[in-house]
């Protein structure tokens, strides 16, 4: 990929040098440290009440109060403590995220909507998200509650060595897929699926999850479509990298690798063929209408 000259996103939170406590609450840890003393005095209890009301108010205003208190760091704040390889990877992620921002901003404008950019959190080992405590072993994920994408960049090593999907475009596909979940959240698709799953059996709930994941693959294909046609960052072999990554991350491929047993009723992301096919559909068509996985027969 020809990514190095691209615009960097301002929506990166680099928590790779933060402890799990700092990553979750940052400077708010000072409040926890002195909590017993605050609770023991009248003025202390008043301070806690004011702080609590301020947090609730900030939440309704869409302000990340934990970030203001120092929870996690920006890429700039942590850059001095990272290796050259780590810094380059952070730059890469920032450029790809910016690229998705440019793509979806236009798509939403054409649909008469305003695109709300997600934030992307770089983590090490574990993190406290609005969706709960998460470990790197879970892999990259999107949390709709705080509209953030979370990724431990060590996952890319596993993608290359364990899952057999090397290449920077394969890495970019992973980011574009998670951003695809953000798009689903903004469009109200995620909420509709969650509501449908509440009254569904486990098997049918899994089928809905598959459709949601395949649509995120298709949305990643839309990003690739415009990355190729408008920004010219795609080089020879890049698309094959994405197809290979999509295939290697199929439920059947992962189950075969893990145990040798394939159980379609437990699939939550789709087969290798499905994932590659829906990515290709988004790549070829470049439109939201092409990504209606819920109306498709397979």
C-alpha cells in the first residue's frame, strides 16, 4: 500500500504505554486513591457529589470526561516511549483511519446524513471500554457504547504468522471492517439486530450475527473501492491480501484450525467464502445498497 503520504487522523488514542488502571480511568484514579478520606468528611462527600453530577452531565453532552482527566494518551503523548516499528505502525493505523473517515464522510453526505467519526484506541494486552473489560486475546473489536474501535497491534503479528495473512492491506482490511461496525451503529442497523436477537434462539441469533459481520466486510469493501478509485493507495497484490485475510478469518477456517471440527450452527462471522465474497461485492459496487446481507440468500 502507498499509505505514507496520507493524512493522519486526529481520532487516535494511544494507550499502549498505559497501565490497565490508567487506560480505564486515568487521572480519575486520584479520586479513587483518596476516596476513603473524601467519604469521611462532609466537604469530601460534597466534592464527590459534584464530581458525579459533572460526569453524568458530560456523558449526556457527549464529552469523554475520562479522556479529559488523562485516561489514556494521544499518539503524540506516548510516541517518545515507542520503538521505530511501533511508531510506524501507529502512523499506518492513523492514515488508514483517516482514509475511512474520508470515505464515509462522502457516503453519508450523499445520503443526506452527517458522519460521526469514531475514535480508535491502540492498546496493550487489556483495556477498560464502555462495553466492559477486554483483553487483547479477543482480537480487534468495536464498542457501540463509546463509538470506539479497539485494537492491540500485536494482533497483526498473529494475523501474519498464525493466521497466514501478511501484508499491510490485510491489516487495513481489519480496521475497515471494525469501522464498518461503527457505520452500522450510526445507521441503526446494530440496534435492530440486537432487538431481533433478544427473542431469537441461539442458532438464529448466531445467523443474525453472521449477517452483521458480513455486512461489515462489505462496508470494508466500499472503503477499498474508494481507496482504489480516488486515493490511489492500492498497489499490486493488495486486494489479494484482503481476500486472503477475509478467508482466513472465516468461522470454518478458524474452527478447522482450532479443533478440526466445523459446526455451522455456531458460526458468528460467516464462512471463508462468504466473507471474501461480501468484501468483493463492496469493492466492486462501492454502494451501501450493495451490502444488504440481511436480504441475501447466502
